[in-house]
C-alpha cells in the first residue's frame, strides 16, 4: 500500500483496458489520478470488473481520488489542457502515462490505406509525443523531475504479420521513449516503456473470441496464457514509484516469454 502516496498521475485512454487498470492501481497505492479519454465510460466488449462504472466512479468506490477530463490525445491543445487540469485540481504533476492507443490489423502492407496509417500514427505516436511535451513542460516548470510511462507493445520491438501500420506507430513510440530518456534524464525526468503482448482488453476482444487465433497464440506463449490488465498495471505502479528510481529509458516486455520464441501468428 501507499507505493505512490501523494503523487499526481495523469493516465490517457484511462476509461478502458490498461489505462483503466493503471489508473485504479495507482489510486489504490495512494496517487491522485486524472483520467483523460475521449469518452468517460469503458469501451464495449472489454473485460472490466465493473463495466457499469466509469473509472472515476470505480476509484472513488474503492476510496481513492480521481477526476475525469475529456481529452483527444491527437490534439495538442487538449493534451496541454489535460495537464493544466491536473495541476488545477491536485496542485502538480508527478506521473504521465501515455496509454491511449488504437489497433489496426488484418491486412498485408500493400492492402492498408493511407487512412489506416494516419490514424495509427496520429493516436499512438503523435498522441504520445504531445503527452510527453506537455508533461515535460510541467516537470521543467516544477523543477523536481517526474515520470513518463509509454504504453508501447512487443509490436514496437519486432515485426508482426498483418499489422504493419500498428507496428510502425509502436516503433515510433519505442524510439520516443529512448529520445526522451536521453534528453531529460538530467532534469530528473525518468522515462520508460511497457511492452505487452496480446492482453485481454476491448482492443483484442475480436482476436480473443477467434478460437483459431486464441489456440495458436496461447500455444506460442511460453507461459501459455494471455496477458491480463493487472500484469501491466502492476508494472506501471512500480515504474511510477520511487522503487524504480534507477530504471530509465527501458522498454520492458510483459509478454509471457513471447519474444523468446520463433513462432508467429499469421
Ligand atoms: N491489449 C493489448 O493486447 C495491447 C498490447 C500491447 C500494447 N497495447 C497498447 O496499450 C494501450 C491501451 O490499449 P488497451 O488494450 O487498453 O485498449 P482499449 O481499446 O481497451 O482502451 C483504449 C482506451 O483509449 C481511448 N482512446 C482511443 N483513442 C483516444 C484518443 N485519441 N484520445 C484519448 N483516448 C483515446 C479509448 O477510448 C479507450 O478508453 C494502447 O496504446 C495499445 O496500443 C495493448
């Protein structure tokens, strides 16, 4: 308990999936949390414990502190306003989690449209860039550092079949993590990326429900199971906390051993 006591954390895309799990876990460990998302209720088709509740309601029900701010991460002014709202509500910013993301798969590279490429890049890469800019500006103004966590993917570390537009955007996020770590370490800003394989959220529901995909994917993972939101949320708490004070610029896999294997899911 209290591993991030008193810290102020902004989590983008926190109405559903990983972002929601991270927001709840941070609040349970004492953080004051700002939920930024394009809508307040969780996506349909997810695996949430309490889908009727917004993330803020779920946190408050558990005795934590949180507020919601409408924010589309592809709009720089809205991301600036998200950070400003965190400072107005809770006095400062300590942790910024670039989690909002979208997924596009199911086509070979020559079949994707420019619109597929643009939307992945806009939300996943540009959204994280704006998040990092706004967080860093606030951290520099405060003068005592901070933490940025980027939700990347094993797709940012290697190639996967039939999802090139997603992989390109995740590769950009991985390199954003490295650039930020090099530039802002001297300012006490710690930056890391979390790289999950497929985990159970609304983003992967269609794949989870595809019995052939489920069988081949599960078989390809040494731990023989899908990732769970809590696997990612607990790592995010560790990276947000002072327990990880010398971990910087890392891209940490949460993949049940996926990237050790030769298998690919086509
Ligand atoms: N689920 C997985 O298997 C998996 C694996 C690796 C990486 N990731 C990454 O983790 C992150 C979260 O994914 P998830 O599985 O929880 O997805 P999800 O679809 O369950 O939740 C994503 C949330 O982001 C929000 N969002 C989407 N576009 C937004 C925008 N423009 N501005 C603000 N919010 C926006 C959605 O409203 C939603 O609440 C993403 O970056 C994703 O690429 C997911």
